[in-house]
C-alpha cells in the first residue's frame, strides 16, 4: 500500500534526450510537486506499469498520468496505449500522447485507443513550457490531492 500523503508520480515515456530535458524543465516551471519517473522506451514503460522486469520491486499504485511519446523504440506509443487500455488494473490511468507528430492518422488512432489528450510538442521552447504547464495544472487539479495539502485548502478560498 502506498503512503496516501504522497502524490502519485508522473510517468514520462520519452527516448529523445532533448525532448526529455525540455519536458522536465517545463514540468519544473509548472511547479508540480509530483515525482517524475522517466523511462526511455515503450517496453520499459509497460514493465513499470505492470511491475515487471527491472520494475518488479516498485511500490504498488498507478501513476497520476502517463506522458507518452508516440515514436518510441521497442514498443511504440500506440502499442503502449493499447496495452494500458486492455489491462484491467491500468485502464483508468490518464494517458497523454506528447508527440511531434501532427499526422491525422496518429491523432485518430490515439483517440480510438482511448488516449485522454493529444499534445503536439511545440517547436518553440516558450510554447512548449506553456503547453506542459497547462497539462500539469490540468492533471494536478483533476487528480485528487491528499487531504490537508495546500491545493485542497486553496480550492475553498
């Protein structure tokens, strides 16, 4: 059982070092308190989510949200999404496709497979920070924070 006083982590699945760095900086700028777990390919993402392989010993519980790149080595983002949505303990995890692909077929396929949001990575850094920050605030507000946390009390002011 995980400690209810801790926020659920964000699972970031990204193989591109530059995009990874940009996403982490953007998440930091949005001042989310969630821990960010980084995995570099789709196979490792599934191991983490299913608590298998190198992640067999991790604490129970699903991440608050999965930020999933579309084009990944080993298992691509669509395959990860398909696996998450067809696995009972995982299927309610919010999944956000975070990708540079604007191809209509990728967008359509992502939504058909049950993605919660599809965000195209802006090329310009400031836009990217804004997009990640908006995303972060969306999930931080959407996800129930632990009782007594600042975010809970702020909601009633």
